[in-house]
């Protein structure tokens, strides 16, 4: 999950980023609204959630909310602010924020509110659509457990295997699960899984794919994660007959 954080209090921003990174979020943190506005205008990055402080240098969090909603963008937004009067909360929510958290707050509450926003925005319906459950993401035979950073793989005859993943392996598999059966290029993977300003080495994606296949017990390109030579990668996933989410 990639998240945009706009918070001008350096200590608070660093603390939020550290907690979210531990929860396998990729966090792009901006210290002022102008930088965030300019980056959002490019439309290049696919975000799952946004956290905006209300009072920011340059463009305010309220203006960022309005800008997104004026463009019919449905990105879930959590507003952070020291403003705790009811009329101020109403202004924040009416500007386009989906939730409102008053400073100071506990990080556990922040994480709980982000999970709630994800559940509200989750996909429902098709068999191969990712199903977001509390602390889990499931599609086909794969289930990601956010609490343990593990993936559960279920096979046709009902047997299961549990694999523990590193943070980057977890983020990579999550990105594939959110885009099942779609070809994803190396550049897309780098853009979504490495923070702004990071400069990964040229073979980092191939190396991470190789490690992830090995974790899943698969050594070749005919595995769940298929290599489309010269184009990118694809998670080949089909529903299991009789399979039900955990």
C-alpha cells in the first residue's frame, strides 16, 4: 500500500512514517502543501490512502482535499489537526476528508482509522477481486496477513503453506495481488514500491521477484509470478474450486 503523508511537523511526520513503514506501507512524506500539490498533479503515483495535516506551509490540507474532490478522485483521506471544535471538524469533512483525527493522538488509533478507511474503499464482487478483511488481503489461492507479514497459499486439494516475507517481499506480493492477471512493468513496480528520491539499482526488481518466488517454493518463471520478457511481470492467479477466504 502506498500512502501520501503531508505533515510539516518534522518529529511527528518522522514518527508516523516510521510506524507506517513497519506496517508495510510505502510512504511519500511531504513537509509542505505546495510540494504535495505539484506531485499529485503529475498523476504518476497510485496511492491507496492520504494523510493531510490541516495547517501547512503553502497549500493547506483543506485545499488539497478540495483539489482531489474537484477532480472526482476518490482517494480516502484522513485529516490531522489540532483543531477540535465541532464546526472545524465539519469544515474538514465537508472539504472532502473521509475521517478526522485530532492531535495529539495515539499511533494505534491512527492505524485503526487507516484500516477502517481501507475497508470502506475495498473492492467487492468478482471472484478474482482482492477481498480486504481485517488485517488480511485475499485473492484466489493467496492470502496476505498484515499482522504477521506472512502469506498463506492454499492448494487445490486443501493443503496450505505459510511463508514469512520481508517487508519488501510483502509489499511486492501485495502489489501483484491488488493487480491480479495484469502485466506490470519494472518501472511501475519501482514507482509504486520505492519512495520518492530512492534510486534502486537496475536489477533490484528482478532480484526481489527471484527472492519472492523462492519464498513461495517456486524457482522458475512458470510460477504464479510469470515473467513477460521485455515487458514486465504478471501474477497468474485463478480461483480454487470450493475455495473460501479464511
